C-alpha cells in the first residue's frame, strides 16, 4: 500500500467537484491508491507549499478588532517552520512512535507544532481548558516526552497547568514555551518578558525549558534531519474525545487517515478559498478542515484570535471580519449559527461568502432557517467524527443541498445503515430508507483507541466502525441522521428522540437554543426535560414555554415535564451543547427534591470523576448517610455520600 501511494507523489492535487452521488461513483472507478499523492501529512504539505510558495497560507489576528494588526505566513514560510519544528523535536529525542503534547490556543505556532510533531513522531493536541488531572491522564496514556505550551500571558493559566502536568508526568523531558510577544504592541513586551522570567519552572532537574521559536530558528529548514521515511500506516496523531467528565478516550490517526481525508476533501473545496478558523486546533475539525485539508487545497486560513469563536468580541465583530478578509467560507457548530443569526450586518459587505458548513451536532431546521434568512448565506451540513479523521459525509456546495440531511458520503469511504443484534454486531444492511446503526469503512477510519479497554464494541463487523448514530440513506445517497443512540431518552421503555422536543421548541419566537435530556425517574426510568436560552431581548416564562411544548411537541410522551430557562447554555470547548452536564443538572434537581421531601438535610453537587464520568456528591450528616443511600439507591445515576460533620 505504501509503495502505491508513494508512486503517485508527483501527481497534482485532485480538483474535481462532487455534485451528486454519480460523481462519487465515477471517482471510485480508479482505486484511491493510484490517486493519493502522498504517504504522509508532511509530504502532502510540502507538495502544497511547493505548488504556490508565495501564496498566503495563514493570517492571524490577536484581537477581534476589525483593524487589528495581522501576521501573514506564506506557504514557503509554513514549509520552513514546520520542517524546523520537526527537526527541533527530533533533536529533543522525538522519533517514530514518540509523542509531543500540544497545550496551545490557535496560533500560527500551533500549526507548526502540530504538523512538525507528525513529521518527527506523533502529535497529541490537548484541550488547554481541561483540568490538570485530565491533561495529565492524556499525557500519561500517550507517553509524551515533549510538551509545547503557551508561555505566561495575562488572562490564561495554560503555563501553570503545563508546569503542574510536568510534575505529574515523568515521561516529559522537554518543554517548549510558545511566546505571544510578537503579536502584541511593542510597549507590552517588557511586561511579558518579566512575566515569563518570574513564571514557575519544572521542579525536576531533568526537564529542559526552551523558547519554541528560538529552538526552531536553530534548525535546518529544507529537509528532515532525521532522514525518516514515513509509512502511511505510521501513527501521526492522537486526538482525545470528550474528556470533561471522565477519562478521555485517545484516538490514534495514521498518516493514511489524515492524508486521505485532506485529499478527498479537495472534491468539495475550491483552491481559491479563504477560510475563517474559529474552532480550536486541538479538535479534529479545526486541525483538518482549517488545517491540512485547507493547505492541500491551497486555501488561505484566517485564525480568528487565539480563542477562536470564544474570543472577546469575535462573534460581535464576525461580519466585519468576513468583510476585512473577503472570506469565502467557514465552519462552525449549530450554537454559533444560532448566535450569528442575531448579529446585525447592515452596511457590511459579506458578499464574498459562498457558503458555510455546519457539523459536530445536528443542525436544527429553525436555526438553519433563521441564519439563512438573516444573512443570505447557504448552510451545508456535514458529518464526521474523530475516529473517521473528521469527515465522512457532506452536502456538496457545488451540487444539490438537501436540508435535513448531512449529505453524500466521502468518495472511497463506505457508509451503511445496519441492523444489529443484541450485542451490537451487524447482522444485515438496512434497506433504502430503513433506519439502522450507521457504520463507516474506509481509508479514513482509525485503527482504534490507545487504551484497549476502550475498543470493546466499537466495530460492527471487521473494518466497520460503529458511529453510535442512527439514520438511513435515501435513494440518492444522502444520509439522514435520526438520533444518537446514547442520547435517546428512554421513558418506560419508549425511545424518545431529543431532536423532536428541540425542533418543536425552537419554533417558539422567543427561543434561541434548546437541549432536551432525560432526568432520572423512579418509575419511568427517565423523563424528558428541556433546557432553553432566549433570544436577545426576548421574554418568556418557563410555564409559557411548557404550555407551548404541549402544543408543539407531536408525541405526548415526549412533552417535557420541565422547561428550565438558562442565561447561557452549557457548551463544550468546540461549542457543542454539553448534554452530559445538563443530564447531571437534571439529576441534581431530582435528588435535591427527593431529599427535601424526605426531610433529609443534604446538598447535592455534580463533579467529574476520571473513571466514572459525571458523579453526584451528596453531603449529609453521618447519621443520615444510610437513609440517603437507601433513598437514592433506586436510581442508576452514580453518586457518593460524604459526611459534612
């Protein structure tokens, strides 16, 4: 396989366009091994940089001010810095099979470190907003020997976290400090220098601390000094999934997985694209769609502040940033589109935008309608997962978009709805339009999780990954998702799709966002409850929304028993609704209410446990502990009883 891929390395990037399923099938008449232009992410990047060295690869702005200074990186300089990063890591002992942890926001250096680590060994980008114990658990699992972290900067605690991780993880031998001095006004640099000099250092003498940019400057920039020949089957990256409520799963990607997706996306992405990047680069979407795939296509990527969409005033100034950079596209999650639909753009020229891509979570029809009506920009929904190297299906921007679907499958990646047995094994493919468990199979599918215990039950059959999603494929090849198996609310044995509740309440004129989850119930197992945020300036009571739900939700069993209005929806680091946190909040409500009714003075709070996920901690008097356990033991929700005496 490697030889076949390598032999095609002189081919130019594929620039055909997928408009319909017939185009996907036409592409597949030639084996992908004969088309894929490179065996590794590094080789794929170097080819792109050689094709158009003077073209802009990256722009970066430190703030969302539409007039903020920008940093511009050409493709030639991108190639140089990635090569230097690989050589710096090699000098620190990073070789094939050794990992580099990245604890960084969105900066040009993040791309250098991510792609350079893949060329030297393995890149392991980690969400810097995680707690130290979660970060340390990921580092321990990957065995990372180097850590790249943001140097001390006002408003961030990344460096402090990095130092705490080094103390807990003896495998780390080298720490690289990424300094943001060059992106700030010259007057602020002495303060940053003093801050860095006073910052904590590792307490271990065997750990070296190096300036990242200085370390790169000391290295050759034209070739890998290691002379490494990278095989397509070598692991290039570790991406963690989840991680806020329990021990994160660490998914391994091979060079084949990522080069294949980057190449295949060229069938959707025009080469003259200007892509706004607001999703974090520690997430597979940010790293692939606005990283390797964009670079392979020759696109220009604009990093919207280190914090992306979470950055101060980024969403408030979003349309002015579109105008400034003449952006042609961007990708985001439904919560971002719900917000942008209410951001005015009168007098701002956003005509450069061709389309926008939505992924990571189901796009509510009302959100799509509001966004398109407000902006005139068409939304194209896609579908993918970390275990499939980010993308498995997408509505074709140059072809027919079908609202309510996530589009056509990626060329050469098979996608099928399956009937499964009680053990979750595939027994037969579903017929056209028949709902089943969605499986994917192809060059983009990962080899598995690092922790072997996490690999149980993930394969529907050999080579076919169980995505955990339910759906069907229509006569024209479009994938319709109908639910997430683990998010179903099971009320007395009856399966309720939370999307039914969410879509209904989103039709209420005051509602901006909705998340429906199950709250524990002693008799029914679960009852539906809806968490809601309101549009700016809108007013509505929980009672009024509950009355509306009784009218709008089409199935009586799915009508929520409670509607809770939140000031702000609980979100994950990439902007997806954090349903695990909301389920815990619902369980807290039930536990607290039962304890009060039983006249048991106790307090209930949720906490994250690395091994058990979200756990409720019930604090009560020691004499009441037995009664509390008996009362709450009827539920399957994990809880601990602690004494507050």
